[in-house]
């Protein structure tokens, strides 16, 4: 087996991929099993793949998009904290759009 690509993905997408592996009869154990358990508890998005793709289309890198899907920031200040891995400055209009997208695809704890 060879690693072909290294890419950050949200926990919820990792969970879906691991569940698919289990359905195919592959044994998921160790770190992968713990990742599944953590993702089941922490995932807050109904459509994490769609949110992730929309964030990528906005020009965010995969690490930042993954963190946004995992953390589900509630406001612009929380989004700005997660933008540290971006090589360019993101304007306030895009930050506002990110907050709107998170609200659209993710649910919140009270």
C-alpha cells in the first residue's frame, strides 16, 4: 500500500469514509476506531462534505476548511481565529459568507 495524497478532511467526512470501510467488511481498529468514536460525538454538520466543498470554492485551503467544519464557528471573530493557516488575508465579506455557510449546514448546541 502506498500513500498517494495527504489532505486534511473534517472528522465527519473521515467518519463517513470509515463507516464505508466497515460496510465493505474491512476491520476498523486502533486509531481509526477511536477516530470514528470521536467523530460520532463531535460532528455537528448535517452535510459536512457540502460545507467543506463550499469553503474550498471560497478559496480556503483544506486545513482551514476542515477546521471550520469541525469547530463550527458561530461568528466572524471565531472564524478569524481559524484563518491562521491561510497564506492571504481573507476580507470581511468572505468571513461573513463563512459564518452564513456554517449556519446553513451545521446545528448548534444551545
